[in-house]
């Protein structure tokens, strides 16, 4: 692949037509480009200008969002940051080399996480990061591969297909039409096997941690005896905040057969500590994260962090499946890797992905500067404030199986919904509640995390985000006590639960 020419901007895979008449530095152009380089889920509706998550690519300061488990509106700070960076790229008088621009984005991610030694590959989503990790491991492995997937029901919907090396949709983020469910080119279907590990039982109750670890260890040992290599997933936080697989168990299985057992930490929710992710990389684990969940950047901003030893293997002897080129562009990769690999990229860059990460970094830069004890204090206080409001709203509850210390550390509260008869509300009814919260009647537009099935019940998730922690921390640094610093969030929580109560108790024909 020819090196990117400095001082010029390569044409992306899905360029904006030159005849569209847009000023690419205008707010409308920024919003437009933020919706490119992703699949249909982030395409805005022509009338509402909202994507399938119900969020917008323009600031919406009057809307209340506790939906960072799913997606958030872009913040004003993030939108402005994306606009500034787009103007820099398009400045004809002094163009910003696009390869340096993407390198700077990766450097900022690494700097915030304190992992300068790791290599970072950008990905359109957490599911795309799963494909990246699988293809990388397949590229350095010479044996059949078993992918041990933990809690498939509490990760991204497309992850199980991606874990099997198959196209998870019929359209990729780079605009390639593919056959959903078909294997990626270069990944024969008989080479990849998927083993799943549940973190809840059939009734939705969390399994004991030691049971999960024991099953993980037994599964990996069996696959090694079958002369297969293994990719193990460690779920840092599920959709409902549960951890899955202890780091101790992950280190144990990785040591069973170094070079044959690889570990990836799914930190896409980004609800754990930065120091833990830094230790994961030091332990030789890959880490997948997104800037679009807790960090609250626009949806479809993912990344895969690769520990130094694996990065060296990739550069030295990898045979990455060709089908990955439908999902990843050359500038997603650091030059140190892409220039040493024989992999044939089909696309030079994903501009929308870069702009979404710029918006996310407007939050991550400031969040990473807050010491972890204060981060934890704010998260725990948020959960306390949410829990203090639950009993006042008939039709929601914090189920006994969802209690635990993990709520405070994850800044997430799953609300079990019951209907008028007192029975668990079905999944479709909870989806309707979520949509009604975004309606214009009965208070401000409110966003809540997507419904999740847990056995016979369904939960809606209320969660804090990095901007919430940043706002409280700024108030405390200015001398405000914790309660005063939380006043803006409390006001939004009151309005949110007032609307939730109204939606739950409105007449059936409303």
C-alpha cells in the first residue's frame, strides 16, 4: 500500500459528493460527517434527524440523557471539537496531514489511559473491534481457533456472529454490501468455533463468580487438549453492570499455554477504572473499548488496544484474513503496524470515525484527569441518588438479584419494570416505555438505556456518564460540597423520574 502523501487528504471510502454544495466546515457538514463511516444504526432519520438509538449528531442541551449504556446525544463540547478539527483538515492554506491527524487521535487515547506502549487500532464499533481481535489472533495462529464468548446476551447484538468470524450485518461501516451470517473471506467456517459462557442462570439470577471461573478454566483446558488455540473474552461490565470472569482466572488460563491462549477484555462500556485497563495491557491482554458509552461520545467510536508483544507478532508474521478489509481502513491502524503488514486495505480512511473520536476525547481528556477516588465517589453518589427515587415511582424496582457493590463502581442502575397487574412487563412494553420517554408530551425529552431481557423480566438502565462525573468534579474543585455539586444532576433526575412515572401510568389508549 502506498504511504499517505503528506499535505493532502485522501478520499474516504464513502466520500461526500463534490457537488453537494456543503461547506465542510459548517455545523451542518460536521453533523453530516459524524453520521458517516458507520452502518444504518447511525444514519439520521430524514424528519427527526435522530439515528436508530434516538440520539442526534447535533447538541440538544434541553434533553435529559441517562442512556450512556446505549448511546448519547453529542455534547456541545464534542461538537465544537469536531468542527475545529474538521476545519484544520480542510484548511487549504495550511492542511493538516491526515495520517498525523489519526496518529494524534490514537496518541490522545493512549495518553489518557497511560498505555503509551500499546498499539491502538480504531474501529467503528465494539462489534467491529471483536472482528479485529478475532482476525488478529487468527492471523498469528496456525491452529483451529476456539472463541470463548462470555455473556453473549449482555454484549452487543452482533457480537456472537462476529465472534464466529461472520458478517454480523449486510452492510459494513465502510459501505461494503456483504451477506449477513456469511464467513469473512479468509476465515473458513470450520476454522472458528464459539463456546459461550453464561453469567446468569435460566431465571436471570447472576451465577456465582467461582462457577463462571471454573467453567472458563475447564473450557480452555478442553480446547487445548483438542489442539485448538483459544481467544477468551473477559467482560469488564455487562449491559447490566455485572463483571464476568475474574482477572485471576484470565491470567491463569493465559499461562496454561502462552502464545496459544489469548485474552481480550471487553471494556466497551468503559465503566471500570483506567488503572485496571492499564494493568490488563501489562498482563498481555487486548482491550476493546468505545468512546460512545460511558465516555458519551457519538455512537460508533471504538478502538482495540494491542499489547506490545502481540503487536510485534502481528507485524512479523501475521496472515490477517482478507475479509477484514471490508471493516477497517488503513488510517485506523498505526503506521508501525500497517507499514509492516502485507494486509491489503481497500479503504484509506474513515473520516466520520475520526471525528466521532475527537468528540469523545473532549470528555475523556478531562475525565482521565480526575483522580480515581473522586471518580468512584461521584459514581457511588449517583447510584445512591437514583436508588433513593425508585420507591416513589410505582411500576419500577431494583430487583434483589441486581443489588451489589458493582452498581456503584459502574454508575449504572437496572430498573425492573412491572405492569399494572404487578407482573414483569414484557420486553416489547419496555421498549415502548423507552420510546415514550423520548416523546414531547409530559415533560422534556428523556433518554434511558435500551431494554435488556433478564430471564422472565426486562430492565431499563439509568446510568451516569463521564460528563456527569466531570461536572460534579469541577464543582467540588471550586469548593462546593458534594451535595451542592450534584444539584444539576439531581434536578435532571427529578425531571426524568417524573416523566417516567407519567409514562408508566398514562391511560392505555394514550
